[in-house]
C-alpha cells in the first residue's frame, strides 16, 4: 500500500524547491520501485493539482511522460548521484512541473547496456548506438611572434616568456601571466582562442581572471603599461577584474566597448546569435556602441541587437542562467530548439542540420555540460523531436 499522503507531501516540497537531499532520495526510490503507469500517473496528477491550485494534468500528457521515461517494463531504472543529474522540464501544456519531478530526480538512466542513446537506424534496421563526448579544457595560445602553443597538450610549468612577463600553465589547467620586475617597452599582444568543444581559464598580468567559453578568443597585452587595460574578445567570456581606479579595464567586442574599474561580468558576443549581451554580477560597467552608452548595476543586462543600433537594459536578469556555462551547466528558459542547438553545436564540436519543419516547442531547464551529447538529446527528444548523428553532424527531424 503506497503511502499517498507521504508521497504527495514530498512531491509538493520538490515542486516548491524545499526538498532535502534525503527526501529527494526517498522520492526517487519510490518512483523507481512503483512505476506502474496508472499508479504513478495518479500521484503525479494529484501533486500537480496541489501545486497548480487545481489545474488538471491531462491523462494523455501524463502517459506521454511515462512512456518516454519508462519505455518498457523490463527497463531497470537506476537512481544514482541525483544531485548531479539534469534538472530539465519540457514545457508541454500544463505539465512542466511534472516533468521536473521525474527528470529532476535523474530517473531516465537505464541499465548499463542502454546508457548510450540509440539515435539512428542503419539500412538493415539494426539500431546503431552513437554518442559524442562533451567539450573540455582546450585552447591555443598565440604568442607575439606568431608561435602557437596547444594548451591542452602542453605540459605544466613555464611555457614562454614575453618581455618581463612569464607564462605558465598550472596543474589546474589555468594559463597564468606573471610580471617579473618593471614593465619595459617589449610588451606584445598574445591571443588565447578556444575551439568548438573547448573552454579555458586565464589569469592576466594584473591579476584579473578570465574564463573563455567554446569558440571564443581573448587578445590582450602581456603587461598593462598605459592609462587603461584594454582587451578584445569574440564569443563568450566571463571576467573578474582586479580593481584599479587609475587604470580602467576596457573590453572591446566588435563595435561595442565595456568599461569597468573592477567587477564581475559576462559578455556573450557570438556572431551567430541575434544579440550581444553583457550581464553584470558585481560592481558597475558602462556599455558603449556608436555614440550610445548605458550604465549597468548588478543583476542588469545590456542587450544589443545585431541589426538595430540600440542598447536595451534588462533588469532582474537571472544571472545563474547567464553564468551556467562557467559553472558547468546548460540552462535554458523558454528557449526554442534552434537556440539550444547552437549551444550544443559549440560545446560538442558538431554541426547541426535540420530536415523538415523545425519544432516550435520551447524548453526550460538545466543539464550538466560534462554529459555526453546523448543525454542532452534524450531529454530534448521527450518533445517528440528526433535526432541522429552522422559523423560530426547532428540531424534534427520532426
């Protein structure tokens, strides 16, 4: 006899975000042991109605969740590392929270033989298992004389000297610039560029810390000797700038400049995105383009359209979402499939093509970036979208 009151209590706490780790484990164990369709559907429906003030969960939608998560009666659902599993909800009509409950507890994991997503069928009808690993710490350092150093294969320790600045790679995979003595006239510019499927952490000569997302670059001097600290970026970069009121820190991204004294902020300036975004976490920054400027305070975001010369300031921005990539996650909020797949393309170093009409579904949720691409596609496929992998290309079909 299932303890309905206890389970409803736990699901309500889970939806409200108040579930302890022990309670999550209890709820996950119950679902894994009592996953008969009708029984689980009834509990999900009851929990949903309590959470949404009586709004019903349709039988069809409930069954759709169950079919996708528990495809057959013999699948062994494994509860493990629930804290690390993706929390992802698909915005099907009226059932977003129910999807969060099931997927948030990491219960889409199957037996070891089925952990790779079956994405394509060959001409004989036999299912092929294909997968791609996540990105990692990969970048190329270009010195002032044009020498390239592949950082992911370079050993730890001193890599080069540029004037009075030494360049070392730490055991943590950081690239550290250290000034030895006085700044001289031999200051040159270096560039660090990450490929698709790469990311990297750099400590600049002034102590400022920089994180590069995939397919991004940072160009900077080996020492800051003028009245300002000026760098140039492409792609997406997060900065923690060392405070120095006598030497402003200026980031140039295309035609846009961001000026700071000492602060934490993120710039997303990929050329294939519809807008450039500067998000402020701490301190203050000034965003300027073509004679127009805007000051940001923490929690605000400057959004600059690539087609319209305006600076739009958004308030109460979800900074956790903007910083998810640095913290090891994908995080989406009501985003369409094309937006999501651009992020997937950059992180997994794949091309994405579409066959037929592109899904208009929108998605909200969070997934770990250290998972193979199959895990991401498995969750997205709950909407009915299909994926297959051919070489380094993900093909999306309706």
